[in-house]
C-alpha cells in the first residue's frame, strides 16, 4: 500500500507543522525571558529587603533619640534626686 496524499492534505500538514514550529520557538523565547525576569525579580526583592532592614534600623535609632520616655526618665531622676536626696548635680561620665 502506498501513501498517496493529495494536495489538500499536504497543505494542511504543512500549515500544522509550521504552526507547531512557530509555537515551539515562541515558547522557548518566552521561557528564556521568564527566567531572566525571575532573576531580576530576585535581585529586586533582595535589594528591597536590604533597604527595608536599613530603614528599620534608622527608625529604631530615631525612636531611641526622640523617645519621650528617656527624656521623662532623665527629668524625673533629676527632680527626684534634688527633692528627696538633696543632690545638686548628677554625676556624668565625662568626669572620668
């Protein structure tokens, strides 16, 4: 038995094979672009995590510097020291 395809069948096979080839090439290109995109996204995430850590450290430093609790504690320690213990001045570390 011989395989005799007529013209219409050859055209259909040609169109389907060309379409499959195009989708295969486009899929490979898309996969390569997606891999590059995930690498760039990983860099962005690492950079943003580093920035978030630095911002958190800065926020902690600012919170420590502007803490009203520390100011109030120092003020009341001076006030209580003067009123109850009759201290004139608090000793400082600079005297050493």
